């Protein structure tokens, strides 16, 4: 094949990972250029197709805009003309196998990409042979907590790096179903170590790490529509946090348990649980990031109940905590990667939409949605559903359906069942527009999907 006509598989892969069409990429370049105050780019879906097929190479300006759109360097987008360039791909052949070997290789690759060491082979072996009867990882953790028993600090620091690597992928376009295997395997490795004789300070730190990892597994279960599985992981993680006397982690896990129901299902129950000092933990124990997250969730529940003044007070409290993070206040576990001003603006827009202030919500949500890169793909899908609801309120069913369909595509690819449920609820709000072609197309896609199977 001619050197100038090699397909750009990296660019195509990154687009597909995000669930974007070639039209979406072209539109994204227009948004980026507009935000930068530059002239409109002369790009359409055909041009994007030529870049991916390798029949054309983007000019320097478009390389720069593509890097901003995908939030990746030019090398990882295949935009550097160096035939021997070696960049370790995050995914091979546009996909990851879900078998055990693939999962172990996946952890190694994650660790290399994010600067963390891979899981030690002896931990994998110990984890694989620790039980003759298969147990759920949360059950293994529960048992290990009952058997106090040698591990050095370097191993714990090693495991913490892997935990951070896994946590940093959960908001991205990586499927929850694919990430669940590495996360549960990592939890089993930690659990195996908890069964050994340990110094008290080592055990406490390891318990804290186990609780944090259990929280990650719980959220992945929740993403996969496994409400019971999410609940038991949050509860077991909370027990580990209590043994470690990690009150900040405990506060987070209490909040996670309160928010595990599908959004909108029971806002009063969610609000009561968020405000309760459950099992000795309360909001004052939370880290600034967790406190901001809890306050935003409280605001959302108040908005669903129509309590506007309480909602706005909770959002103001979240803003104060985000300001503390901006000043560099030390944060504890879990290590949030998405609590910042953009995140808070999105939460405020969602709450205003629930309160019926759709024009104000649109003004806030549109620029936030355009600013989110691939490290915030999960947030992007949530905000797409919020924008869809805003456009329903504005009487614009075509725009509402366009955002809902984009969210649905991402939800299926990332295995985010709560997003699917939100899109289905949005469709039910479009009854008066049921004859619209856009609404019928959304309904057809929902029928084709049918539902999301639990993990």
C-alpha cells in the first residue's frame, strides 16, 4: 500500500470509542474553532472519512483542533508521520477480549499508560488459588476482615497506584463490563493480602485501600444495572473503611449507598440518606471533593422535589468546597478526578433543569458539554440526557431526540444502564410529539436495544 494512503486506525478507533460519527467529529471541530474565536473550519464528514482512510492528511491547523477535540496528543491520534513511531495502544484491534488473560494484560497496559506498576505476579497467583470454591470478591473481603494476620509499605503503595489507574478509567469511554474484571481481580489481590499477619498500621492502610476499591467495583456494578451487587460492595467497603478509621472514605461510601438507585426513582429517600449521619459517618468527615459531590447530589434530590431554595443552598455549599480544591487543599480517598468547576457547572445546570428553569439550564449546559474531553465521557452522557430534557421543556423535540440518541449510543457502548433508563424516561415525555420522525427514530432505537442485561 502506498505510504501516503495508510488508514489512520488510531483516529478511527478514538472516534469509535466515544461513540461519535464522522459528522460528530466535524461538528466538534466547528465548536472548538468557535470557542477559540477562529474562523470556521472547512471540514465535513467526508473529509473526516478521508483522514481515517488515509487518502488525506489533516493540515496543521486541523491537527491542533483534533488534539483539542479528542484531548489527546497527535501521536495517539495517528497524526504524526513517523512510520516507526511506537506508542503502546490502550486497546488492541479496536477491542478488548473479556477473558482472564485479556484482563491481566489490560491491567498491565493501564499501569504502563498511567505510570503505575502492574499487579505483581505473585498476587495474581495467590488470588487465583486462595479459594477452592469461587466466591464473590466482596465475600472474600468480608472473610479477610475477620482474619487479621506480612506485607511492606512498598507493596501497598504499588497497589494504590493500580487503584488510581483503574479509578481514572471509570469516567472514560472504557466499557464498565470490561473494566469490572480488572477491578474485581485487583480487589481480590488486596483481599488475599488482608488474610496474612499484618502490623496494625499496615492493615489499616490496606483496609482503606480495599474499601476504596470496593467502592469502584460497586459503581461498576451500578453502571451494569446490578443494584444489589452495588449495594453489597458499598456496604462491605464501608466496613473496611470503619476498620481503617478512614472517616473520609466512610462518608463517601455512605453517600454512594444513598445514590445507588436510578436517578429520580426515590428522591426523598436519597435526600434523607444523604442528610443522615449513618453508622457514625457524616458530611463533616468528608474530603472537600466528596463533600462537594454529596452537596451536589443533595441539590439534585431537592430539585426533583421542587425545593428550590434548599437546592440552591446545597449548590452554594458545593461551590465553596470546589473553591477549596482550587486552592489546593489536600484531598483524601477516594481520589476524584472529575470534581472541578466544569463538573459543578454541569450539576447546577441539571438541577436548574429539574426546577423548570430550562433557558438558564441550556445556557449553562451547552458550553460545559462542548468542553468535556474523553476523560469525562461518562459525564458527557449524563449531560446529554440533561440537555435532552431541557430541549423537551423548550418545545424542541428534534434537538431533544438528537441528544437522547447520542446518549443512548454511548450508554450501550460503555454499558451504562442508568443512562439507558434516563433515555427511556425521556422518550415517555415526548408523547405529544410521537408522530415526529425524530421521536419515532428514538423509539425504534430503544426497541432495538430492548434493555441492558445485568452484569
